[in-house]
């Protein structure tokens, strides 16, 4: 049951100077919350934040950290003051990836329902694409019961929607570095997962969730390619509601996109105003963020 006193929390990734994710900054604690200890215990206990994101430190305002009963928290939770300098992660070598033009062609083929043999032929044109795609579909993020060893297997097992999702991720992974040092991939994945999780919380069906994911992922294609978004998505022949959401932030999907953009900017006022018409409680909002952060960390590690 949702609590009317649960605060509006913003779970913001904390990165070092090299854009490696080092922690999660928890904003909103203490604002209108009568019992910060109860909120933090719920966050790490019932909501499972510590289990969802086990490798990162959680950064809290100093005054909140000083008032917490640390003995009541799950074992192994790593808390830190937001005043503490962010630790530096070691530099990692730049990685290259499949050509973006090939990925866009594949996405266009999937959108237009091309023959499987034509999709396979395009996949085989890029050796790096084959390596990265098979690594992604065999990762913990999907956890297939049997390992995938061919493109035909990947298409048959994943289905075209899921394959489309991995190709979207590969497009961003192509531009970034290994581990957590993938700022653009992390931003796109977090947007996509958060907008999808909000749809889940609202009870939307799988089709709506998948479409929302695409909107979140494609919303940063202009940053990725350095070109107008309308030019990039034109060959993909996307649905009208997706185009409206991406290009004008219009319609229900556009409203969801505006919400996740506000979250990225940690704009609490806009988020609070947007949650009311969507009928999303502050607790469901928090859970949606936890799930999105967890999935994003898995993706950026495995890509």
C-alpha cells in the first residue's frame, strides 16, 4: 500500500571526472518526511535498493546521514556524504564498435518487417557487430536458458522486438568506453528503462511498454549522431505517436518523455506535477527508478 507521506525521491547517478558511475545520489530525503529513518529503511529494505545496485555507494546529504540509525540498515550498504569528493576510477581503453550506418539499416529492416534472411545478411556485414550482439543477448540482462551462437538463433529466441532493443543499445555502446564509462549509453538506457517502468506501474500493456522504451532510447539519437532527430528517424518509419513524442514531446508518450527528461535534470517540481495526472505514487516512482538504475548498470557492464 502506498504511503501518502513517502517523499519524492530522485535517484541520480554520481560519476567521476571520467564519467564512470561511482554511486547514486539520493535526493529528496528530509523534505516533508516525518521519519527519515523509516524512509531509508524502506528504500533499502522493502524496495531492495542495496540488492539492486550492490556495487555503488549511496550518497546522502550530510545532515541526513548524521541522523540515520545505521544499525537498522541491511548489511553491506555503503553510505557516504554528498560532501565527500567522488573517488576516481582507473581509465579504461576506448573501444570501437559496429558502424552506426549498419545499425540504422538493421533498425529500418526490423521496423519494415523485412525477411529474416535479409536481416541476417546485414548482420553478417560487420564482424564487430556479431561479437557485440551475441555478447549482449547472452548477458545477464536477458539470461537465456541456452547460449545463443548464431544470428538465426538470436532472432528466433529473442523475437524482433527484443532484437530491435539490443540494436538500439549497441548504437550507443558503439560510441563509448567499457565498464561504467559510457555516459551516452547510460543516459539513453536509463531514459528508456525509466519510461518503460513508469508504463508498467500504470498497468499499460507490453506493446505500450515497448513503444515507450523506443521513445526513451531514440530521444538521444540527435546527440549521438550530431544531426537533427527528424533526419535520423525518417528512414525508420516509426508510428505517428512515436514521432510526435520524439519531435514535439506531444501526446501521452511525449508526456512520459518530458517526465524522464525532468528526472535527468533532477527537477523535483516538474516531476511532482507530472506524476499527478499519470496517477503514479511517489513510492511507485521510486521503484521505477531503482529498476531503471539496476538495468542500466547491467547493460553498461555487459556492452
